[in-house]
C-alpha cells in the first residue's frame, strides 16, 4: 500500500487498507446489537481510559463486547490493556481480534505497526478504507456491544464509522469538569446531533480526587461541569468518575483497573456509568 506507514512484517493483505471506495460503501456485515461511540471535544480528558474501563465493565457484566480503537494516529488502547506485543491471527483471510477475556476482544491499528514510534500518515480516504476493513474483515463473532474509541474532535473517523457500522445507537461524550473541556464537549455533542445520531449521555471524568488521608473529595478541575453540559444538551448524565492515580497507573502498566481495584470508589463509579449506559440503550431499543 502506498502510505508512509508499514504494517508489521507478515501482516495479511486484508489488514492493509485498499484504495478508498468510490461513493458510500454499504454497511459492514457485522453481528452486533449495539455500536457505542465514545468521543470527546478535546484531548486529555481520559476518553480512552473511559473506553477501556467501560468495555471491561460491560464484559464483566456478561456482555459479549468488542473494543475498536479508531484513534488511528494515536492508538493507545493495546498498551492500556497490556496486549501491545500481540497481533491478530489470520483465519481464512479475516483477522481474529485479540481476546483479552472470554467476553472482550480488541482491534487496533497499533497491532499492525512495526513499533510504537511509527506514525500513521494517512488522509481521510485511507482512514475510511481501514475502518471499513476493521469492521468487515475482522471475525468479531456475535457481539452485544461494540465500543468504539474515537480520536478527540470531530474528524473523519467519526463520520466513517457512522456511515459504515450497523446499529450505531449513539455517542457517549466524555469531558472533565473544566470549562474549556465542557465547551468542547458541547461542540462534539452538536456534531453528533447534526449527523442525526443521538447523544446517549455525558460522562464526567476526573471528577474530583478523594484525599488518601481523610477521604474528602478534592475538586482539582472544577465541579459539576459534565452534569451541567448534560442538562444544557437535554441528555442523560451517565455519571461522574473520580480521578484515581491507581487507574492511571493501571493503564500505564497494562493491567485491568476494574480487576485490580474492584472495591475502589472509582471502580464503583465506572460500573454505575456502565449500568446507566445499558439502561439508556434499553430505553431506545
């Protein structure tokens, strides 16, 4: 393929994006009940961390879950899960996703790169072709949920997945309490609405940090910005996730936070967000 990014040696042709399709391609044939987009208006709000832990929570609840890392230029999810050295198996010209647990499987551009320092220098058509293949040429099996981690902002990846994926139920907007993050989250929500897709709800990440000594919550980045954004948009507030150094460390070390800190305030908050998400999905069908 004519790009500045070279997949790992021996990567199958099916893992390499073909030339961009002419016109709008048909929806990918993938057996999934609910496709959930996770996006934010800006970087640095912990969107990918939320995506990983939300997918883990769904899988732990017995839901067959796929996690699709569509941050093509900065694919970090394999690192967060400790699977960055793995690669998808090739079975009959299709890719087998990397299985993290019995209920959780992952596909990411990171699996196809020679190393973590290799940049992906692609324009929109190449990215759309890659997304089409990540959907149609991956053996996802039967899924209850496909959680799609999108890059920050409102670019090609979001447009492509909405055009290509079946059963896209809506988008979850991740923000922090900061005014600037909330402002960008509002833009992301309005972008989704312009595409005639519902905003399932807003998640406030880094919502204060419990003091390790007295337990009092310290509002490092303000307070209540996510809830206010949800109210202004007229969409559900799915919950607030406290800032927890253990969650950051777990991502850096590639360890599942929900398994290692299942009794923590932050882990309980993630599970509550997951439960609220499922409730909203069930309401909309």
